[in-house]
């Protein structure tokens, strides 16, 4: 058994049951850490336990809106990782409450508990001057974290892909059901998709000492692609061929406004997402020049979407995911 597990190295991962969180938990488990997954509904996070040895991973109740639960979740931990964030608010789960005040509460609890390393997951595009509320909240959250825990490492990924992602899976599903594909803003926005496994490795490396404390790292994959290119690839990998409907930004924004009363899970796009599509989502030149990239966190050869995504989009093909194996 890994020596870290033997001597009891404990890591608390807030949002350990989420997309990025579960892959981070798996990576830490492989390295021998004991892991406390802090979740609002720990009873729904049982699927994390088989990722490690018996008793290595367990979920505890924590809600970022209740600081005392954050303090209990980090007690005794050597490293703390916060992956919790929301794209849009609902009820008491507002952008301010979760992305800003919640992030600050976790950082404060980690500082008071004497945690050695604190990693906060933000997003490329975080900007206090952005006209998108989500981007502003992420920037405010970064500032709040560094105010409470100045040695924290901030990680800003571009769009993240993997088997459970909400990007390639979402558009592959759309191509399966819809006769046309909307192309917002002409599809010229640039993205730099990063594989969730590579992101998890970068997070774990940072937690174990890689990177410079108090620094913001921008994380992207090996390829920069336009939105149109990514939709083309998605259709190819899903075995679909739908025509595009060019949707100018104003029309996409109107659609977002008209569907505002619907639950977030049912809305095709939000006003914030339309605003963010007007700006490229790639690693900045400044971050590259200063060495604040995924390579600096020990991931020298990140995976391309073309290697990973076709495997999990096969299920969207017209004849199903096992068509290639049928006689």
C-alpha cells in the first residue's frame, strides 16, 4: 500500500462527487491519499468509494453556505481542494453565495485548520470587468480565496471534456434529436479543451507541491479550436450530419431571455453563456510567457480531444455504440 495511505495523509475535496471532483478523487486515491469528499448530499456520493481501497474514500456533509460545515470537513486535512461552482443561480444557491462567499468560507476554514496546500478551481474567462455575471463571480471568488489563504493555487481550466462532460455529450445529444444545429455567433469563438484526467493530474500535482503558491494557472489542452470546429468534430464522432443554423448573438440572447422561466437543466442557453461566447476561452499569451500553464503543473503531454472523445460519443451513433462489434 502507498506510504501516504499508511501514514494517513488526508485530503478534503469539496465537490468530490462532481465532474472534476470525482476525477480528482480518483487521482488522489491512486497516489495513496485518504480522501474526504465534502458534499451537500453525501448519501448520493457512494459511487466514489470503489475508486479506492476499503475505507480510503468517504463522503461527509458540507454546504459552502454554512461555514461551520466547511470547518468540520477540513479538520485534520493536509490538503484541501475546492471544485464547487455553479454556472447560474437558483434559490439560495446564488453565484455570490457559492462562487464567492462559499469559496471564501472554504479558504478561511483551510487556513484556520492549518492546511498545507489549498487548491481552488476557477475558470478561464474569470474577469471582474466581464459583462457575464458568472465570469465576474469567478474572479471575485479568486480574490476572496487569496484574501483568506494567500498561498492558495488558483487553477483556471478552459472547457473540460471527459465521459461525463456537458459539452460534447450535450451537442452530440442535440445532433441525435434535432434536425439542425444552432451555430451561435457564427462559431468563431476559440476554445482549448482540456481532458478531465489531465486536469485532475495537474490538481493533484499542485496539491503535492507543484506550482508556485499564490499563483493563477491557466489550463488548456494541446489544441485550440473554434466552436464550429468542435461541433464538426462532435457530429463526426457521433456519426451525425446535421446542417447548421447560423444564430447571431442577439437572437441567441433573445432565446435565452424567452426561456428564462424554465429550469436551468432545460434551457438551451443562458444570457451569461451568450455573453461568454463572445470571448475566446483559451490560455492567454501572458500565462504562456510566464509559465503558468498545465505543463508547469507537471502535465507535459496533455491528451487531445480527438483521442478521448470518440470513445464516449460512440453511443450517439445511429446504430448504437456496439454497431462495430455486430456481425
